């Protein structure tokens, strides 16, 4: 029966084991990504027991990549993307060039051909979009300047990979492989028969420009119109379907008609929609799908890992690992510093780019099919990717611990500049006491904050949106730019001396975790939370909340009070 349902078997095994090993990793205070990779190794072809369908897992993982890129696009505008071009373009191109040279040198030392050295070097120089975006999202850095630089850097790398995929078959003969003397595109531009390298390159650039132009001119009007229509139907189901149809449809159309990568197409769809008033709602609707399918990406990577290569090819594995992690990190760090960006931005870029992933797999697969790259090269790229993905969270953890020193260092070097908003790992312990700690400054939290300030009570706000934090600080209100669940943030809020703790965030799971930590920090703290159902009220109450306000109850109470009052009016 299992053989007849490979899709279901793959989903159940991948998600079930990812949950199990992810939970274990979390309990051991390790990144959940490590658990997902281990789950992939367990159900992969190189370990005994059940073997999941590798092709299906990779296709499902691709959906996660698309939704992740679409979600990132929803948080960016075209202006923000263009604002970092001065560092993203030279940075990405410089990193690809220098690290490709390092990787090519390693390939030459192993006795490979020039064609293998080029493919191997390119594969080691392209960072994994999924890993970078997921890490930045967990660290709440996506909407910071560092996050925008990283995203712009990745987009330039993606475009570079597209060009490499077009040019490699044309150069393969000259490099000793099985090249294609001519290519006959099967997309919208199929009437062009490209005979030369330059015509192929020019056609690729034209197609990318045509796609971007179409998205800006047509997509900017059509995509918001479709989603607004779906929203006005009043059906949440239809709106969710519309969002998914737009994200996946644009990505697929971009790949089929214009030769643009699926991920890049989904990203531009998100960027176009970001200017719509429905962008936040669209992001919320796709979040569960994005998280679930993104997990499948890491599971699919783990399935590719053959543990025996660590013994069979120890020296080449170590060399590959050093080029990926150390080489990419140092090059990205040095380029960022050379372009006169702050030290912590350079360190963030170094940590972000010190791993490889999905595009490296695509490049290596093409290299093998063209007889340019030996199978050993693909195996080294796979093991290097997995090891670098495992190490990457540890680099960010080290960077997180160094942030207080980096912030102090920058302030000393630029004493006339205002201090940046406090963020995870950068928040100094507040000197407030007898104060209220408010988590979330949205529609609910902002009203609570104004009331607290009107009563002249000391207030500390913890908020994830940088622009909101900057506005609060401009008014003289102490605020941390962070996710309250990040390590050390609640400690920095000085809960032991606080009087109130208000959880104004709508997520009951995060709220329960925050309440539990707050109660442990101060048994006498007055904790107030919000909920949307009786089950959430019960859930938050178990963690120690003194007062839980449920929106529906308050609405009903207001209606009833109005009815009772109106009955007394003649």
C-alpha cells in the first residue's frame, strides 16, 4: 500500500521525523535546522530502513523555496531593494569571482580539468537563499539594513546563476565536456535560435528585463486587483487560494516563458504585491504553508547526504568545507568593510554567505550531465552544503553574543551618531523599575501604550518592527527592537523589578512561552494577555497569566451593555 502512495508516505515520514528531531534539537538548545537535516539523513537512501521518494521530496521542497521568496518580497519594496545596489552588486560579483577562484584552485589540486574547476568553484560561491532568509527571519533581521543588503546580495547571485546555467552548455565543448553547439529555447522567445555565446547571453538579459518590465507595468496592476477582488468576496479560503495562485503562478510562468528561476519569479511577485494594502494579510495567510514546506527543503538536503564520504574523502571534504565556510565568510566580510559599511554589517554578511545550498545543487547537476564535473565533485558539493548549513547557525550564535561589544564599538567610533534601535542581542538592561513591559505595539498594544503613558507610568516596549521602534525612541519611550523570545531580551527588560507584563501579541503559543518566562522571572508580576478563544484563555492561564482578555467576550459585553442601556431610554 505504501508503494502506491509515495507522496503521502514521503510527507508523513519527512514531517513526522522533522518534528521529532527538531524537538530534540530544540531541547538541546541547538538550531531546529539540525534536526530537520538529521531527519533527512534517516529517511535517505544511505541509511537502513524506510527510504522516502527523493524526487518528490525535492519537488515539495521547491514549493517551500517559492513561498519563502514570495514572503520575503512581501516585506520589501522596489525602492528598498534598489537602495542597496551599491553594495549588493559589487559584493555578490566579487564574492562569486574570488571564491570561484579558490574552489577552482582546490579542484586543480585534486587533478580535475579546467571545466570541472569552473563548475566546482561556482558551486561553492553561491549562498543558499533558503538558509539565509530563514536565519535572518528567526533573528528578526529581514527588515533591517543588514537584512536588505543580504537579500539584494542573494538576488544578484541568483541572476548570476541563471546566466551561468545558460552559458555552461555553450562553453562545455571547449572545456572538455558534452556541450550543445546551439540552443533552441522552448519558451516565449522560441523563435530566436541562438548560435553564439554572446547571442545567448544577450537573449537571457533581454528575457530577464522583459520579465521585470512585465511585472512592473502589468503585474503591479493585475496582482493587487486579483487579491482585492478575492478579499471583497469575504471568503478567507478564496483569498488564501488567490495568494497561493499568484505566488506559484507567477513563479512558474517566469520560468517557462522567460527562463527566470522559479524563486526569483516568486520574489518579484511578492515585491509587486508589497505596495498593496493587502500585503500583510497575504503574508499571514501563506506563513503556515511557507514554514511547513521550508522544513521539507532541509529534509530533502539531508536525504542527499552519504555519511561514508567523511571517511572515504576526508581531505577533499575538509578542503571543500574550508572554502565554503571560511572562504565565503572572509571574502564577504572584507568586501563589505571595503565598501565602508559598519563592522557588524560586515560580520552579518560574512555569516550569511558562509554556506551553500539549492543553486549549488543545480549547478553541480548540470556540470555532471555535461560531463564537466566528476561524480566525486557533486558528492563533495553536497557534503559541503550540509556541513556548512549545520555550522551556519553556530556562526550566527557567536555573532549574537558579540553584538553588545559591536554596538559599543560603533558608538565609540561615531559618538555623534544616535544609538541604533536595540535588537536581539543588542539590548542593554533597562534601568526602569516599577514599570510596565509591553510586548507588541500593534493595534492593541499601541492603545495600551498610550493609556500607560497618559497615566505617567514607566513603560518599556518590545517590538519587532524597526520603524515603530524608531518612532517610539524619537518620543523618548524606551523600546527594544527584538522578538521577545530571543535570548536575553526578557532579562534586559528587568522583569524582576517590573510591575506589569502585557502580552499584546495575537499568537497564543508565543504568548504562553513569554508568560511562562515572565512568571519564572518574577512570581509577583501582574501578567495580562490577550486571547481569541476559550481554548487560548485556558492555555495562557496555565502558564500564569493573571488576566486574560478575549476580544469576542469584550465585544459581546459591549453589545449587551448598549442594549441594556438603550432599554432604559424612553
